[in-house]
C-alpha cells in the first residue's frame, strides 16, 4: 500500500492558498514578516490545522514550533520536516511555507490511510528565517543548532529597537522549551529551488547534497566631499568612482571561478548623496559564495587586491570588514539517499545538486542528520511577489518527502 501512497495535491494547494491570504499583497504575493501580527496569524492557523490532526504542539524559547505526530515507539527520536512561515516584505506564496504545509498534508494523508510509523513524525516551523526584520537570517534554527547563543538570538533588534525576545512575547510565542534541547532523529526540508536549474533541465526534484559557503563583506571608501562645479577632475578623491571600479571587480572575481562561484554587490550607501557634491564616502556590501573553502579563500584574496587597486586609482582610503562567514554544508548521506530513492521509486526526473541559498537546514545539520528536497519555481524567481510553482511540482516534492520520511521513520 505504501508504494502507491500519494498526498492529496488539491488539498495541499488549497492550504497554500489559504495561508497566502494572510498578509496578501496587492501584487499577489505575501507579507508575513517575522513576529508581526500577520506572522502570528499564520502560526495560529498552522497550529489549528495540526491540532485537528491530533498533533502535540511544543514551542521553544526562540519561538520555534514543533508539531508531533506520535509513533508506535515513543523512545525513538522524531523524524522531522518543515521550514518557515515568515516572508520577505514583498515575498511570494511558496518560499518556506511550502515545506511546512507539505508536512501538514503528509500527516493528513497518513491519518486518512491509518498508517502508523515507528518513530514519531514532526513538523518544525523555524522563527525569522528570512532575516527581513531581525538580522542575521535563520537566527532561530541557528540557536537550535548551536551556531548562536540563546541570549544573542533573543537580543537581536529590529529597526525600531524592538528585540526578538520582546516581539515573541508581544505575539504570544515565547515558548518555554529549551532551544536546542529537543533532539531530532533526522530533518528533511522541502523548498522551492529559488533558482532556474530544475526548470531549465526539465527535472522535477532536486536531491540537495549540501549548501555552498558564503562570505559577506562591508567595503568602505573614504574620499573627500567637494563641489562638483569648482573642483577639477584631476586630483578629485571620488569615493563613488572607487566603488564603481570595485563593483566591476567583484563580478570579474566570480567569473574567474566560473561556473560555480557567484558574487554580488547588493547595497550601496553613498554620502552625502547630494546632486552637486562629490561623494566623500561610499560603503558597499559584497556577497561571495562557493562550495569550497579553498575557492572562497581565493576570492577573498582577490577582493582585497581589487579594492586596494580601486582605492589607489582615485586616491581614496579603504576599510574592508568580513561581516559574516558561513562554511559550506554537507548533508547526511543516509538522508540524501532516502530522498534520491524516493524520487526514483516514484518515477520523478531528478538530479543531485547544491543549494545556492542558505536555509534553516544548514544549522539543523549541525545537530541532526539532514537533507533537502527542491522543486522548480517559475524562472527561478523567489523573494518576489511573482514567485510561482505548479501544483503538480509541489505535489511531487511532497510525495518524495512523504516516502523519505516513512523510510527514515521505519
């Protein structure tokens, strides 16, 4: 019977659309920024659905939610799935929430068929994955996995000076379970790819073997404010021109490590940012990613050289600071095989691949066997109100998740 077992595609889609009504945006996306009223409503709806299915609900100090379906052997550690319910301010309907609601649909399918598992099954909802309100992203799974201390996580502040701990209290999700004290037997995270590879290759399932490492930098050029009309071109110390040279160099560095490396300047802060004043100070954020530490080291060395050259060309001074470093993550071999075997058994075209984006699974992998399942999203577009995925692909990913969970739980 389990060989033919499939989730209910229509029911999964209906739940996704129902959740998308909370924080719906005029352009068709979702806005449930972490620990806002919309996030509270999404959490409440998730818990309502899970309690209807007979789940026990527990919440830890970071607001992470664990909905457990009992197993026949309560001594076994739970086999878990899940993701996050918070979104970007202009987010889509599927990023994160798909992995959570796929778990809800799996639990209902198992209930419908009267199927019990030896190990308990669990759905995890991780707090503030996006980092849109509280930095860094994935902070609560990071505390769970031991990357960050609890006090650090609870003390993170938003733009208004409200701490994460205060926000948890305000929406009623400051739990009492120790964060990280709840052990998992395994964790699988289903997610839209957020990239174009599966769609371009006409493949349905990504068997995710790991996540590439990333490093973030803040590069600041110090020049001299001066009048745009009366200051000759020779001798100017234009910080924005230095920054322009550096931006092109960042792109060149990634292309030298093609095809796997990526590098991006995502933010520019220009001062005084006045129409008729030569910019005296410009700060850039640089995001560099690759699957190996060695290549990240090479890219970092090249960045330092390029920034120094850019400063020398314009006579500016520089500061460069590494503000984040996340090592590459290698997922658990048994979990990877459980996903691959489920995709093969169900007849879905699939490929093994790395994730270019960070996910809660990265931190959970520090304390539990972990892997991920990707499904295509239209044009690879995510963090956008136009984010889109087909009901068929979403159901396929949920079916793979279902069979992989059953394999691990039995």
